[in-house]
C-alpha cells in the first residue's frame, strides 16, 4: 500500500457577512433551533416533556447499558495505550518547536476547574455518604449498610465514578482535537477528529451533523453540572442567611428549591460568566481558574487540619488500592435486571443505571466541552505528558478530596458526633452540614461563605468556558469571532435549559435529557479514538518514508 499524505485542508463554509459572520450557519442555526425547542417544550408542556423524556431514558438505560460501559472501558484502555506506545507517546501536540502556552499550574487549574470542580464540591461529601448507605455489596448482602465495614466498598465506587474513566472520556476528545488541529492544521472543531475515517466528506452534511451533536451534548452536559451547582449554591446562600424565600414547602411538608431562588442563582451565575466569556481564555477564565484552585486548596487544607485526617488518609490509600484491584471487574461489568421487582438482579441493574450509567453519560456529554477546552490549552505538550496531566493527576486530586472531605463526614456519623445531621441533609447541603458539625456557628458561617464563593467561581468558569467552546465549534474551530449577541444567546440558553428543566421536573429532568443527548456523541467519541490510532499508525509509515508528519506554516519532515 502506498503511503499517502494526510488530509490537511478541511474547508467549512462560513457566513462572510451579516449576523452570522464567521459562523457556520448550518451548525449554529440548527443547534439553536434544537436547544430552543427543548426549552419551549419543557416550559410549555412540562408534564408531557417529563413523561416523554422518562420513557426515552428507560429505553436507553435498558438497551444501551452495555454500550456505555464498554465505550468507557475503551477510552481508558486507549489513553494508557497511547501513552505507553513509544511511537505515540513522544509525539508533540503541535510542531517540534511549539511550547506550552500556559504554566503547569495554570494548565492544571483551568483543566480541573472546567472538568470537575462543581461536581466535586457537591459529591466529595454526598457520594461517599450515599455509597456508605447503599452500594452493590449491601444489595448482595456482603456488607452492612452504614457500618464501618462498608466504608471500603463506598470508596471503591466513589473512585470508580470520579477516577480514570471520567478523565479518559475528556482526554480522548481533547487529544484527538489537539492532534488534528495542531499537527494537521485542521479546524479546532469536533469534526476534524474524524478526518482519517470520513475525509473530505466532513466539509458537508456529515461534518455538520457531528458538530451539531457535539453542541447539543455540550449544552445538556453543562446544564447537568450547572443544575447541581445551582442547588448547592442555593443551599449555601441559605446557610449564610439569605432567608426562607430560597425554599418552597410542598403539601407533604417537604422542601424544594423555590423558583425565585433558581432564577436568582442563574442570573448571578450567567451574568458573571457572560462577562468573563467576553474577555476570553487568557484573561477572565485563566484568572478565575487560578482563584478557584487557590480556594480549593485552602478548603482541602482546612479539612486536613480540622477534619478526620487519619480516617480520611486511611480511606485514601486503602481506597486507591481497592479501586485499582477492582478496575477489571467494575470497568466491564454490566448488571441486567431479571424483570422481577425487588429482586437482587433488578436492584443491581437499577443501582448501576442510576449511578454508573448516569455518570458515564454525564462525562460523555461533558466531553465535547472539556475536550475542546483541553485541546485549546494543551498545544506544545507530548501525548504522554498530556495523558499524565489530564488523566492521572486529576484523578488523584479527586481521590484526595473524596477521602478527606467525605471521610470526615462518614467518621462524624460513625462516631455519633454528627447525630444524623449530615445523613439527613440533602446531597447539595451535606458539605455545609459537615462544616456545621465541625465548627461553632460563627466559624461555620465563615467557611460556608468561602464555599459559596468557591462554588460561584467554579460555576462561572464552567459556564463561560462552555459558551466560548460552543461558539468555537459553531465558528468551524475559529476562536476569533465571538460577537456579543452569540455569547449572550448561549449564556441565556444555558440558563434557560437549567431553569426550565429544573422547574419542569427537577434535576431528574436534566439528568434524563443529558443521558439522551450523550448517546449519539458517545458513538462520535468511539470513532474519534479509532481515527486517532489510525492517524498515528499512518504517521509512523510516513516518517519511515521521509514524508511530513506535521503540516502548516511550521511543518517539518519526519
């Protein structure tokens, strides 16, 4: 077989004048219509929307559970395979003379803040606490719920959901885009990563569909993250004394976040994020990322100093060992219901659908946003360096958070000091409840204020990054055209998706829409991984034949 040069030109038609100047109208207009239709449907017909989304969600969880599990396993294996493959690991995401634009600290801060910061604040306490009460081992009768012997099982599943698999899904998208954009000089947009498979056809409808799927998945994935963040932001405002108007009481006496609180929170978050988005990655987002990383370390050091440090560190090291041992089984295992309500098989399948499959869909839906962002900030790094920085280090940071913060909450309940205050709090309020148990009223108020500020910076970082990434995809990978009306539209669209779906059906409605939106993009991601392997393999052949392996104004022969 003759060695042919790679595709280095992918013309994508963009508008040369008018409102959409610099944007691909086929992608931008279609994505706006789809997102707008979802918002109108959720607001105008909330019950119908909730029922239809629920039915589709049940079908996907029952029919595509194997697909989600095996796709995520593929991403993990591929990331480490590329890092260990000598011909791939040494390749630079760019030309030989390219150097990283950002320092390691800023690179890690932006990556971590955009990728997982909000969820970490909610779930670092809530997830270990939940799995401590129920997980597959308690369902099968292996361990006792809410007991000391169940702590290890709780951390196996917490680390499974927030560890290597989560970051592998982000890393594959970012790695593919960086490779084809900075080595092939192709546009920094999702379709470029499929060039070895579809070739020039990506200039037309095939490429438009890929980018539209990515934009819709991004909106829904970020909406899920913002939804959790809004709930916790409101819980924090309540803790620092913003008043009873933040919650509404239903007929049964239960409390839910009020519509006024949702609107207020979204106005604050999206207003700040839109202003930041207008300043670009190098200014607003970079500085916000550094601020929230500094506050994150402060909060983490606080828990190390005043929390259950020994318990947490024990959970960390034992949990990492248990997690690594469990990877072969947990990464590939799929539980299937036997159709009998209440049976062990049905409970295990329901648990996996509500937790593991939900997370895999969340990370996949979030991947186009984080992936484009990772590619944007990772030029000049080798594939091996990228995998280490984008996969291993963030996972270890998540493990430390979950062990120290969540471990403190579990230890306070095990010892009886919390007297059920943490267990009985909602997931969005458990971090604040833990602070209230550790500290006196004044200090708890001060630390709660720090958490609220930190949460706001994470929310703003994620939202403004998402707006910039959506516009980059819509602009055929060009980071230049960021006209204010388009920034304002997508900022408002994110706020409306979150608000409409929460009001229509709570966080469950966002979760359902996100799982549905993630499915088509999961297929795109698998193709991206296969295309990347094909491209690296063919580059090895080109290098052996003395042909160029990088292209563009700085291209050098191999």
